[in-house]
C-alpha cells in the first residue's frame, strides 16, 4: 500500500513562490507516474502537473504552464512542485497522486492519493 504525504504549503503573497513536496512510502514506484492535482471547495479535482517514471516527460495544465515546474527524485521516492509567480486563483488544496503507467490528466486513473496541503495566495 503506497502512502503519500504532502508538505510545503502555506501563505504567500501574489507573485511569490512556494515549493511543494510529496514523500512516497510503502511500495516501489517503478513505472509509476506521479502528479499534482488541486481542488477548491465545491469544484472538481483539477489536474496541475505530472511527471513520468523516467522524469523526462512532464505535463502541465495550461493555467500553470510557465509558472510551475514538476520534478521527481526516484532515489528518494519524492515528487516536487515548484510554483512561481503565484496568483490568488492558485489558492486551494494541492494533492499528490500516483498511478502505474503513462501520465494522464484524468484523476480517476490515479491509484493513490495524499491528504493534501493548503496553498493560500493573498492579493
């Protein structure tokens, strides 16, 4: 059973930066895609970014492209999201997720989820 724990959320002013981390344990993630989603209250879970097993293939939602960078450290079983030029509309809970196979934006394809970390961007 894979367990995911996110960290790094917090309060930041618009235009500022944060880096989220996700530590995975309980299983070998060989062949797994790792991804970030976010979900505001009352809204569907939204894809943010994903990275394939090799670390070379990355995918981003249009809303974060050019501002966010996703990366993974296979040796540490960890996933990161570097967020720059943050906007108030980026405020919500961010979730780490993993799935076996090629990256996809479809949240239903992901097998394991973390508990989330709150990001708040003040204007």
